[in-house]
C-alpha cells in the first residue's frame, strides 16, 4: 500500500481531443428546451481545454434532472443518491488526488437534502469542482418549490404560496468559507465557459452556481437576466480589478453603503473596484447580497482565494508519518504491545 | 506468623468506582498482568454513557470485570468473587449480583455521610455498620489515607495524591493474586514519561498497595491461580475493536489496496476510528466525516477509485447509512460496513451490548438489496472476521456488513498473533482492458459482465484508459450497465444480485460442530458474541454428565451450505440471542426445523448459569 497515486495524469494525447470525444453514446433525455442541454454542450466543449485524458476525469452527481449529467459524458462517472455527491466525491478526490473530480448537482440536491455535505466540502476545501444548476424548482418530482424558490411561490405543494425564505447559494458558499465562488448563466456559453475555466484552474473546492431555466415548471425564472431589453439593467458582469459598472453602456455604478454593504450608486459615483482575490470574504459576501439591496445580479467570479486543500493536507500528513515511522509492517503491528510466548511441548515441532 | 497461600482454579474480580476513578485503567493493567502470568482471561468493561455523571452517584459508577483461570475461560464470569468498591455508590450498584461469601474491598475513607446520601443510602445509615454486608468477607481499608500517606514524600497537591488510590488498589489485588508487576511499572513510567514525578508517585502508590497486602493479615497469604495450558504460539491481549482495526489493515495489505475509512464518531465503535487513525504509515486514510451518511459516502467514493472503502458505526448510524448501502449494492463495489451493535431502539443503551441489529443489517434497505452479513464471535475473532469481510467484499464486489457488539468491542482476551502468511490472499484483479466486443466486432468494456464463477462484475477504476463507464443507482442493463427500465432485465438483475451473494456459500468451510461424545440430541446454535457464554454453558452441562452439541454461525447471509442438514440432525435446537429471536425467526422461515429461541435484552452478555439451566431443561425433555 502506498499513497502515491495509482496513476499519474497522462500526457496530452497526440491529437487534441474535441467535444466529440467527451460525448457518450447515451441518448440525452432532458425535456426539449431544458437549459441543461446548453450546459452540457458548454461542458463538452470546454473539457478538451483541460488537457486531461478522459479516463482521468470523473463526474459525480446526486439525484435530480441535472444529476443525469454524467451519463452523457464519456468520462468515468457516478450517478449517486440524493444530496450525497459531495461526500462521495470527497472520498474519491482524497483517495485519488490524480483525478479531476467534478460534482453536478441542483438546488434541491445541493441545498436541501445535501446541504450538510455541500457546506462541509466547501469548508474542507477538497479539490472538487461543484456545478450547481439552480432552476429554483424541483423538476424531477414535477414542480414543487425548492430552497431557492422565492417566497410566495405557487406550486403543487404550495398552492397558497410558499412561506419559507430562500437560500442565496453564493452567500451560503461564502459563509462556508469557500475559496472559489462564481455564478453564470446556462444561455451565455461564452461566460459559462470562462467561469468553468477559472473554476478548473482553482486548487480546492470551486462552487459554480449556474442559473438554469426549467422550461416546464419554472419557465423564464431568469428571463430578465437574459433578455436583450432587460439584461444590461439587471446583470453586473464581474471582472477582477475592474470598477463595478452596469446598465446600458455601463452608466450605473455599485458603491459602498454606509451600512457596510454595497448598493447601486449614481452614474457619476466612483464605482467600487472588484477584488476577487482579497482574503477577506466580506466584500464578496456584500456583492452576493447586492440584488437584495436593490442592485443588479452579479455574474462571474465573486471570490477566488487560495487556501490549503484538504486532500493536499491529507497526502502531506501521510508522507510525514511515513517518513517518521517508515512503511507499516503488518507483522510488527500484530505482534506489538505486550506479548508472551507459549513454547511448543518438548520434542514437538515449533509452530 | 504463617501465611498460607490458597490455590484456586479461577477468580472473578469486579473493580468498581466513580467514572473518574480510573477503574478501566486498573482493569486493563490487571488483565495485562494476568495474561503475562499465563492465565486465560476474559474481561468486560461496564461503564455508563455519561462521561462524568455527578460524582459519587449510582449513574456514575464505572466497572471492569475480569475472569482469570488456570483453564480456558470464555466469559468474564457470571458473578464476582471479589468486589473492589471505591465508594458507596460502587458498592450499592454492584451488591445485587454478588454471591454471599464474596470478598468485598471498600475504601472506608469514601464512606462519609455525604457520599452515602449521594449513593442513595438513608441519612445516618452506612452499609459498613448496619449489618447488611453480613455474609460477605468485608475488607475495610482506608485506601485514600494509606495512599496519601505513602505519597507524603512527593510534593503533590492532596487531590493528586488521592487520585493514586486506584494504583494502591491495583497493587493490593496484584499482591493478593501474585501477579507480576514489572509490566505495570514499565507502563506507568511510559504513560507519565513527560511528568516523571507523577510516574514515580503512581509507582509508589502501586508498591504501597502491594506492601499493604503483604503486611496486613486480612488477606492471609493470598491466592494462586496457575497458568492455563495453551496452544504454542505468541500471544497478546486484544480488545475486539483493536482486533477489528488490525484485521482491516492486514486484509487491505494482503489485497494490496489502500484502506480508506470514512466514519463518524459513535459509541461503541469510535475506537476503531481512533486505532486506524494511528496507522497512517500503512497507507491508511481516515476521514472523520460530517455525518454517518458522508462517512459511508466517502468510503464508497474511495472504493470507486480503487481503495478498500470502510465505514464503522453502531445501530443508529447503520440506519442512516441504509440508502448508501443500497447504492453500493447497485454499483457492486467492495465496501465494508462495520456495525458495533449496542442496545436499541433509537439512542437506546449506547454503552451496553445487544445483538438486535441482525435484521437491520440483513433487510434494512429499500428493494431487494442483498448484502453479505458476518458476525465476530469473540474479541480476538474480530480480527479474522474483518479479514473475511474484506475477502468477500473484494472477491464478490459487494458491500459487506460486519457485526460486532459492545461486549466484543471493549472486552479483551488473549489472542494468538497470526503469521501474516496464514492470512488469505485477496486479489482485487482490477479490469485493465476490454472484456467484450460490440455488435460491429470492436472490443469494448461491459462493466456488468460477470465472472461466471463468482458472478462478480469487473472493478475498473478511473484512470484506466478505454474503460470509461458510468455507474449509478438506476437499474442497469445486464452486461452493459446502461440505464434500463426493462421489466425482464430488472427481474434478471434482482435475481442475479441475490444469486451472487448466495454464491459466497460455495467457498465457505463446513460448520464446526462441538459434540465431544457425538451422542447429543440437543444443538445449541449461536451467532456473534454469545459464543463465549454458550461454550462455557455447554462445558458445564457436559461436566455434569449431560450431552449437548454446539455450533456457531459466522456467516448470517448467506448461511453455510450445510446448515439445514446440521439442524435436521438434532431433536431440539436452542438458539440463544441478545434480541427477541431474530436469528431463530430466520431459521424457522428457511428450514423445516422448529428451533427454540432463548432471548435476553438486558444490555449484558448471557450468564453462563442461566444458559446452562436453559440447556438442561431442553435436554431433559428430549
């Protein structure tokens, strides 16, 4: 037994892989028009960029529409059980640091039944890339409200309107001290790909919230962030080091609120410069609350800060112990402690 | 003054005190001394669920029972010959089961008015004075004062000096039974290596206790318990939890697999997590998860990646893991789930023993979800049972539940250290290339194409080129593993998963029947930790002229192939269990035998005398 990886990441193949190489032979079974198709196409288009052979990539998912994702990629994959993908992926990533491990989950899977595993994965900073498809509804169970549905949501299970307050996944992830938190849109392939690229480059857990349209049960949930006539007014595109301006032709600004947070400012105010790399999680958190302060919805990378990864620390500790104690000997282990010997009777064979 | 040494064949001592009095340490040391001397021993730590219940009260009493003998013993003894009671609560809590004539050693300094009231005695009443101990041989010793006196030359606060009284008591008992002392002195010096003055004080208290025994006439010349004959070999004392951890390490080593433990602390299983955490240099990774579900989830993820995934828990945790075990059944990956059973339902009796998770282990999942189940039968057997669990998990690509219990976990016995090459070779045989050809003749990989012998599927780990595949909890098509909702395929897969578990029985050795005379008409069939009490009871029955046969099940699913035939050989079959008859019910459903169930759920192992009476009653009525 050793903690050297079973396999090391293979050399880049001679002919660069294409999206086609990552497409499995399975028929894709989402509803026509589902936002998941666009995300799948973007991921298949992006994976060749990783420069990894497909056998070194694993997608792990939970349960829900989005969790069918691994079946459609020709990598290793596991479609597991509801909410548990981050836990399963943690075991895989910690025991196989040579793999690129991705988690695909939804708002119900990650934030309801699997909320505990999500926050602990983020806290530990395991080398996982978590793609959280947020459509603010339960699709696979046919249309109940989810933990990201807005209060008052009329659904089959809440005919009088839902009563509970929703999670903001970005705020939640930042509260769990995630090192990398980003948000993107299913329909903006270019932006989605740029966020995937940044997430893949991050060492540690990366949480990417993807606003995804469920055209059957919650159609148009993010329409104002997408429609040409409204999106400029409602979307703030984050760019590290750039002043936070939005609106048609960037006329609007984001400024500091005397209360400590951020709020929309006037056109001639000095916009706050986005710093995704500051170790202080407070600015990113304030940014995640911007819509609640009457401001636009930020998309892009909220926070990208390096901190020690759990899997790296596990490997390092293993090396340290082994260096100090040498490789274990089972015979020494079993025969350790206070032992005594009962001799064989005189004349008989020793055992 | 002539001090006569009395020879006895076996002795049961019960050390009892407050949770903070160090009784478990005293018990462990006395055990080590006894095994080094050459006695056979069996021990039973009996402690409360509370870490420190209010001092001096009945709920706070912690006890350790040991039986040591000049012959083979398989239980810690029904009742103590000697009770060491460090305070009134310890006396009151343990007097119930104590036979008249027993020696009772009490620390008189603790029998103050206040402590007596805390222990529930009426004001002004002391059992030392009211005649209620008539019939016992009471040794009233000022343990605290003697200890403090012995440590006067040490510059210790009085409280610290008083804490040495457990070592004084150990010294006294060590003298009474002529135990070797060197190992304990060495142990104390190592334990307090960073505080040499405490080491010296503890050794001084231990020595003072010994000297007290030698000088006082209260105990005569002490007792001698000769060493027990044993098979040749190297031995050590081992608890069930440690043996189980060692078994996992040894089996992973035999299989050449890194061991990954995903676990969440739970009594009485946590010591397995602790032990494995100390063995990182074996390539062991321990992951203390955020909950029971994440513990098994991470273990399953590691198994998918080519590690030996293991999770350890107790009954409530097993309930939480059910869904993931079902996933492992569907994925057909190796996984070992250890359930150290305790009293239930719900939180139940966390520190007490029970065998009531058998049906949960077998059936506690949705759907037809067969999982091989094994049970260890003694502390030392936890080692072999763990090796067997790993062998089955890896060979048949299946989750396996290994049942232990609180009695085995914390109890200890002498264990013959096995040679590594005695252990089975376990071959993971990872898939490395295509195993089939598709319709147009190109080689392909079918993740659910089975080995014709074991029905196991290939284990293809990420990183293996060309074998990329997806697994999941949805029903899979035979061979290809693709999602399938086909009715006939589902029927086939359900039956195949069951058949795979049944195949395990083909590789099991025949049951061992213990029936010295070969004329018994009554069979006592047990499983798990009842092995010791059943063996002891059968020995007593035979010593009294009776005939009884005994067999013990390690494999609960599948049952050994010859079990039905064995049951049919006897006119009556008695099945003792620490539950309400779970195995008995399974046997009745499976075999045309009207087995008789003997049950007990008191959080304690069976008493040998009760089992003997039950066996004799059945035998008398054949």
